[in-house]
C-alpha cells in the first residue's frame, strides 16, 4: 500500500505543475480501493500543494522562459490575473485549485511577490478543502452504493 501513497503524491504534485490530468480520480480510486482516506487526503494535499508552490516560485523568480516552456502559460493571458493578484493578495491562493486558471493564479501570485508564508498557507487550505470534499463525497457515495 505504501507504493500507492507514493504514486498519489507524485500524481498530485505533477498535476499541479506540468501534467494536465486529474489527481482527484486517483484519490477517489484509492479511497474506494481500501486505502486509508485520512492518509490519502494528507498525501494528495501535500503533493498538490508542493506542486503549486513550485509554480508560485517560478512566478516569484519571474523567469518567463521557464514559465512558458514548462507550464505552457501565455504571458498575455496572465496580465488580468496579475491585476487580480495585486488586488486580492495572498487570499487568491485559496483559488489555486481551480482547473485551467489555477496555475495562472499561482504564477501571478509569485510575480507580484505576495508574502510566501501567507500565500503557502492559503494555497494549502484551498487544496485541503477541495480534497477533503472529494474524499468525503467519495466515501459517502461508496457507502451508499455498497448498501444498494
């Protein structure tokens, strides 16, 4: 079972950075497959959070060549998110989990150099809440379906 958690960590990390796939599907499969839901929740959250923090740091360092090459984020698309990051500050980190725009928000937060600690906390909380809801709904749905 340990290899499953390691795989979840890697998938969660990469899905927050360069790979366009869903770590949520793997998390659901693991919960249904008998893996501990609490450990799965923490592993997925930490992996995804670290992946987002690496994206944040790319923005913080302001290296557009790497941002465009590794993350496939267009500089022009990022402009409106930079303005939002300036307006909302580190609180925008709560939305980094949102598909499609989450990476752009993360880069924008780095580019405007929001407080690293506060940003990392809001990103972690946003990702934890999302994964918690997924684990809870999966476990509840599995429980209901097993009684049918």
